[in-house]
């Protein structure tokens, strides 16, 4: 079989906008069935893949049968990013009483009746946490019962671990992948682990997972390290990674600029960081700075209570209004000394630690901090509680405006512009400090590895951000699929469907192409 003719079939469950589709189509996959219940996501899917997807999997796979909208051909690969929700337990404990909690069983109905050759299921990392131990073991037991060789250890991976030339992107997005291969029936007694009593053993590890968060790709040539994700020279740099590109058109459905108030918050904390750096010669330390904890000092608390702080004034700066720091602090406003408060020893240890470090900081720098709080009106209504906190994780970044920031319920988080945290809802979309704006929908699509031609149509920007936050990373899926086929190559060679998958997915490897007997051609 030639590389040009290498094709295999796949079905795309919980398809979203088509992250799995993009990865599999690029390796010879032909989608025969897709299903996505969200109307906006399904519309984007059909627009880009010319495949109707809108529907409910419970209508197509249930106790009455598996229809897949009339497709009854072979399924070489089944993919699905299914919801992480508790299953029911026998005995007194039961999972959440939600109908979506049994959606894995709709997947299982397809697996049971149609016996796909390869499975690639994706979920959030919490699936393998202690709260979902029952769900994890149930999934492994079910797949082994249906004749699949599957690792009992999770494959956890993130796109930032891969270099760009392997499909990686600068985003920390840890996800669990369950990959499995159907074992020929004659071999199941030896390949499917069982307990001494003959029951399926869900606890057995079996084959190694195809990827882990410990995987590193410090690819070297002649002793020179070409890539390591966190390295300053060979690792990720968001600004030069290709995610942000000059000449991108301005999106028409969202304003990426920061509001006046958001700019105020950043300007204020940037001023404090610069003030402390000038005083000490060092950047801020890496712990959460809580402005509200400093009011535990009675001298500052008194100034807050008597409303000694006023909001800064607004001036026109460039083409927009902007808050400007006050310069009229009264003489004697800063106390001559401060009294350190006691820490409640009944508080959790982590909170006591944070308070201790904040108290130490304020004791050393109270003169600078009080003057700073006055300049910016930190203790006024312009600063909600969540914006009176700064999580400085930017190490030696020169300024706050040189970092990537996120407005979180727990505070403003600042990191070096290397790789980003996982995409989530629009309210936490990354702010690129040097550009003074948020990431655009197109840039989030690049972070997920989608091709440049991918078209979201005229949908709301909020819908696009949500879809990117819910989607799979294309480069990671390709990597997981490739590593799975490499791991299970010997098993896949035993069936025509497995041979199709090998020929397509590993087409660029010297011994990839196999014939009817499983021998290299």
C-alpha cells in the first residue's frame, strides 16, 4: 500500500469544533460519523469539515441499538473527549444524579457493537484524581472486558512539551488520554489481565501509557540543545512562537483592548513592583501579595477606615482616557512605624505562611507601600478584593507590563511570556502585557493547533473562546496517536484495519507500510 493511498476510517464523538478531526484527517483519517450536541460548535464543525455533526449521542447509541446515522461500515479509530462526571456506585454511595453522568456508557455501546480497532479518549486531568478513582477503574475494566489492550496508567500530556516542529504550542494544557487497541479474540486470554479468580483486573497496569508529563524532548544535535520547554534559549517564547503575528486583521466581534479600570490595576501593581525593585535591587519574590492583609496592621487600617485614600484622576493619554497616579499625598500621611499583628494559629498552614510573608514584606516596606496605595487609590472601590492581590510568578521580568497576565478570582497572576496556562473562559483570556491587550480568537486557535484556514464564521467571540477552552490540542492528538501506533504496532499488524492505521499514521517511517501478512513491504 502506498503512502498516497493510506487511509483509515474514524468516528468523532463529542466532536466540538473538530480538534480530533484536524489531527486524524492530517494522518489519512476519513470521518464517517461525527456528533456534537452544542449547536454553535456543530455549525463550526460542519463549516470546516463538510460533515454534519449536530446531534445527541444518546439518540444514536443506546439500549435499543447503535445506528450512527446509518453508517454501518468499519470503524478503524474511535475518538471522543467525553464529559468527566461520576458514575453510580453500588452500596450506600452514589454519584451525582445527572443524566450526563452515564455518557461513557453510550460510548461503550458503540465499542461493544462496532468494535473499533483503536480508541483515543480524552478527558481532564481530574479523571485520574482520587475523587474519580471509581470512574477510572470502571473505564479500564469496561474496555478490557470488550477485548481491548489498554494501560491501567493514564497518559497525561500537554502541548508545551512538544517543540513547534512536532506540533507543540506554548500552552500548558494537561489532559488525560486513554488509548486502546482491540485484541484478536484468540489472543485475549494472554493479553487481557485477570485476577486469580478469573475476573477482569482493572488494577493491573498492562502496557505503559503512550505519553507522560515527564516526557521531555530536549532534541540535541552535536551536543547543542535545540528544545527544552522551560529553557530561556531553546524553550518557548510566546512573542516569537508564531502565535502572535504582525498583520493579523483586527477581529470585528471583540475588543481586545483593556478597559480603563483594568489598565489602572496593572499600572498600580507595576508601580509597586518597580518601586520595590528600585529600593532593593531585586524583583518581587514569588508569593501572593495580598494588599488586604496589610490592613491587619492597625496603622494602615486606621487610614482605610477614615477614608484617607481617594481614587486617582483620569486624564487623556494618547487616544484614550487613563487613570493617572495621584501626587498630592498629605505630609505625614505615612506612619512613622507599624505594629505587627499576630497570626491566628488555627488558620490553615498555607494561609499562615502567606500571611507571615506578607507581614514581613509590609514591615520592611511600609513607607513605600502606603505611599503607593495612596497614589493609586488601592483601598477604594476601584479595586475589588480580587484586584488587591498579585501572584508574581514572573521571576526576573523587568516590569509587570512585560509579563503575561490573567485576571483570576484569586488575584492578578503574572508569568514570564514563555508558555500560557490552559485556555479557559473569556473572563480569564490571557493578557499579553507588551501588547496591552488580550489574545484574539485566531491566536487561541493557533494555541490549539488549528490550521490558518479554519473558519469560525460570524459567531460571537465568546463562543469561539469557549470552544477553544473546551477543545483538544491538534498537535497533542497527533502525537498521542502516533505514539500509540508505535507502541502497539505488532498488535495492529495482525488485522487489516490495524495495517491501514499503521500505513497512514506512520507513513513517513521506513518500516511503516505493511502488507496482508503484516510483513514490511
